């Protein structure tokens, strides 16, 4: 916020028609730049992770995984958990200030962040052997979606599977979160035409899928694999969220 204010104070805004939108854009880009620096240089991020009893190596791991994990975890966290985790672990805001924002105690704010952090850690990188199995599962999912193979999709999904999707890829009014094999399979089959333009990719070092529009990536599917089944996948199409992903084709 300070950096955004400095840029505002030093900029010529006489021709800016919508100052609110201008400030939002500046602040958003600053946030994205900060998150990218956290991902690219996790050792710098750990200097901001204060007031935690976690061992340094675990804090460094969280800092490295934070951006990738947010893509698939944010919808699972309660709003207070999100606030505590983002403000403290990503931006270094002291828990005393977070407690004031949430109108709670410092101890409660720390507990909220700790619980949210625990969920994030569930998404840490799998061992190399598991990554190979995860690729097989995601590749099989892609082929089944392209072929419209309902039985194969059912076999690949966990019974309690969750699908999250950005509004940009959904019909107006459609649920962004669906749960259960039947609902997720139905959603997946509706995107069969998009699946024909899809390809495997590494998304933040893990097997994923990208859907192409020409040479450009239209949206990405980020997966969480558990016991060789898909426990959750997230359809990421929002440009700001896409910017946080490191995609290798």
C-alpha cells in the first residue's frame, strides 16, 4: 500500500478518468510482483515470516509453495483463515495488526494462520516417484475427457472429488465449486470440445493440463492427486491467477 501511494503521489494523474481503477491496477500489479518474488526467491520471503514456531526449513518450504498452493487451496479456507495466512505469510503483517482487522485476539489470529498453513502444506511437492504416478493419472484423465469416456473418468476420480473453476470458463450463474463424482464427470464432459485443444504441462513442477487457443494458453487445470486418484482439480482462467502459475509445456 505504501508503494502504491508513493507511485500515486509521484504520477501525473490529470488524464486518469477512473482514479479508483487506476489505483486498483497499480496495487494489484505490485501484489503480483511481490508474490512472484516470493516464489523465485523463497529465502527472501522467509525473512518476513515472523512470529512462528515452525522450524526454518519448514517455513522456507511454505514460502516456496505458497503461490502455487493458493491456486488450489484458497476456496477451501474460511475468510478469516485466508486473511491471516495471506497478510502474515505473504506480506509480513504482524499478527497484532491482523487480530485488530479480524476483531479477535492475537492468539486466535495465529491459530487461524496455523490451520490455513496446515492445509497449504498438504499441497507440497510429492516425491519424484509419486510425480510419475500423478502424471499417469492426469494423462489418463485428459484422454478420457477427450474421448468422452465416462467410466474411465469415474475410475480416476476420488468419490469426494472437488472441482473448482473460475467464472471466466463457466456459463453465467454456474457453480464455481462442485463436489462428487457424478457432478464433476458431468462438468468435465461439457468441456469435451475444449479437451481436444488440451495438452499436458508442468504447472509449478507438477503434472497439469493447459487448454490452448492457438499458441496461447486459454486456461489451466491444476490437480491434487491422492492415492492415485484425483481428489481435486482447479480450472484456472482468471488472468491474475494465471499469472501466478509457472507453466512449462
